[in-house]
């Protein structure tokens, strides 16, 4: 199994630009989670999907952030326009079912907004 | 909603000693408590988990205990080794909701 696949691994861009992060969950997993990790705030849940439907997006910081899951094998997290305070590592994770099962994390995207 | 507190934030031990990390949770409906290890620059990886119908679980040098009445759970690492050095995260949640993570404990094992 390839695990959760995220792209890009690193992204450096100027403030104001649109940023799109991508995630492919483990095949057969029907829950997908987006997290943001910073030194100050730790690991924060942004949004999670179950069967491609957003269940809880209360962690999305602002309207500049949006997430989609058009099918069971792909999700995107978009920031538009980006700001320097969005700099962080963004992780995607997936798990089986809506009952709490182990979440498996991708390698993350390290985002730097200049 | 759930709130998970984790202590200590940093922990330094000598190789061979034991390390204990403690977490408390607020939502009595939470029934699943995983622990993750994150090495520098890498992704969090699940090392052990426990569900609320069990009080203790062991896997070689790692054990987790759960006290539902007091709403706290702990990670115990025995015979620590330098490769145990990492950031450890506890988390809690219940069926149908997402996990809430603690702030993490940076464990340093010196040889």
C-alpha cells in the first residue's frame, strides 16, 4: 500500500497567490482529514470528510481556506489569497469508516508564504 | 467539544530509564485514544491506541493506560533508547467525530 500521498512536498510562494494542496487517501479509506501544524498551535484539525462529504469544517480559519473532495481518491485544500501567517506544514490523513479508527498521515506539505 | 491536555511539554531521560506522558480529556463520550510519534521533519505515526472498554494495552516497551473515571490516559515507555527521541502526541475522540490532539511532548533520550 502506498499510504496517503500528498503533493507538493514543499511550496514556496508570495503572499496573495493561490495555493492548492493535494491529497490521495489510502484506497478503501472513506474518512479524510486535513490538519495544519505549527510550533505555536500544534496539530490543528481544519476539516474532515466522510464518504466525500464535509462533516466538520469548524477548524477552517477563514474564508480564504476551502477544501473539496470530488471523489473517494482525491481531495484538495486551497488558500486564496495566501498570507505569511498561513506558513505551516499541512497534513492529510485518512481512516476507515466513521467510527474512530487509526488515522494514517501523509508526509505533509511544507508551505512557506513570503 | 473535546479538549485534550498533554503534559509535560518536554521530557528528558537517560537511556534505559522509563518515560511517562500524561493526557486528560474533557468529553466523557470520547472512547478512542491513540498515540502518535513524530520524528523531526516527518509525519505523525501511530504507535499504540486504546479504546474505552480496555484499561491497559501493551506492545513491547510501550504501554498505555486509561482511567475513564478520571478522564486521563498515559503513555509509558520502558527501557528508553536514543531512537525513542521524538515528539509524542496523544489524541481523543468518539465515533462519528474527529480526533482532538494534545499539544505534544518532546522526548529526549540521552545516551
